[in-house]
């Protein structure tokens, strides 16, 4: 069954829904305790033979530190226990291979990236806390799957939003039964709420719907519930920003659901599909993967529908996957490219 949520910030409803996603309470058993004790002994051996300063918050990690740590205390050892506990605590298969647990070069790098959640160089105290405390485990999982640099935030694509506001303003009367909008690969949902606000401001909210989709359940939950247990300041600011959209009586209906952009669509076609921060970047850039994604996105468009895709990629991704490559993919999947001020855009043949 497809997992989907209509947005809410009602705390009682959030607790009930979260219990359907995560296992509450303690996961501790004797076998897990023995494994944590063995890992702690391995760390003590590493600490006793490591000739350089042990990690503490703020330490500048060098390649020498990184290499020695990986030789004496390989990241694979603590990673196995973190994954065991987190998987036991989920009622779904978490996408941990896409997290810092796998992308970090060493245990020191993981400590750096997840401070303050990993506040001790010895992983054993953190592992025990995660095994014993469901709330701590949930906060750690959200921190792991929703790091701040993953593109969360409002107003990331200002030029696209300005152009889109003008385009929406020209659509009066075009959708008598309501407009359907999809924010594909929506992440933590900020762009979805901004799209809903633009639709409402254009006077197209009545009878319309704006959906956000992602393949990651923690992202899905955070987006639909404006829920960031690892970062309460971010949660508070997010809710303040989105509250008018949730309270609006003239805005479109909102929904978030699990979906892959490269899969066959299960919903009715959309008049507008946004796919920002994905195509041609670190998460999706191989030719076969790009072709599958464009095929899936094109299939989600109604005839005459519009696809927009913008990004903020760095580290040379535009050299590896230039704009011309994205435009060629659009053409090969039945989309007529149009000039847009940020990213690329295309219209599906009517």
C-alpha cells in the first residue's frame, strides 16, 4: 500500500503516525549488549595505540588521523551496530547506504559530520542510548537522513519561483476542474509548500491539488508534519513560514506520498511537475538513470503539462551533466524545451 500523508502539525496525530513508522521504546537485549561491549573494547585498544590526539568536538581532522583511524578502528565496525539498531527501530527499510554512515571516509569523519549527536569518540555510549531510548533514536535517525546541507530550505530557486508566478498568473480559466501540481523528489517539502502558495496567490487554489513525493520515508514524514526532532529551531521556523499555507481556506489540497521518479506513475497526470535539485547532480547523473528519471517525469505530465527542473549543484556537476544533456533528454522523452530563467523547462505535446 502506498504510504501518504495529508499535512498536519497536531502533536497527537504526529505521535500516532510516527508510531506506525518507528518502533518505540527499548530495543536492548543481551546479544546487543555483548556486541556493544566488544566494540567498546576495540575502541579502547585503538585509543591506547593511536599516537595522535583522540577526537573531540572541534578537532581539525588530518589525512594522517583519518588513515590511522581507519587502519586501527575501521568505520565498518561501528557502522554495523548503528545500522543494526536503526533498522530494528524502523518499520520500513531505511535508505542508510545513502547516509553519512556510508559516505564518511572514517570514524573520525562520521564524528565530525554528526556532532553533537555523536559527542563521544567511543561509540558505545551513543549506541546504548539509541538502543534504550526511542525518542533519542528517532532524533538521531532524522539527523542522519536530513542533514542541513541536503538542500532543505525556502527560496532556493528564486528566479524559477518568479517565472512560475507569472506563468501561473496566465493560466486563469485553463483548469476549470482544478490544477494538479507535483513537486517530485521534494525532500523535506519546502518547495512543495512554496508551490502551493504560488498556486493560491495566482487564484488557482480552488479545486486544485499540490503533491510532494520522495522515495525516503523520513523525508516524507518531515515534510508532511514539519517535524524535525533533531533541530527544533528549524522546525519552529519552518512551521512559522508554512502556517498561512496550512490555514488557508482558498489554497490547494496538499498531500505527500512515497514515490520514485523513475517508476511508472500511480496517480493521475499533473499539469505542472517540479523536480528541483536532483537531475544531473550527485544523486542522479548516470545516463541510464537520467533517461529513466525523465521517462518517469514525462509520464507524470498531462498533455500540455509543464516540467521545470532547477538546481544548486556544485563540485563540477554542470560540467559532467551540462544543460544541453538535460535538454536532449527532455526532447527524447516527448518534451518541447522552453526558455526559463533558472534550470530547464519543457512542455509535453498536447
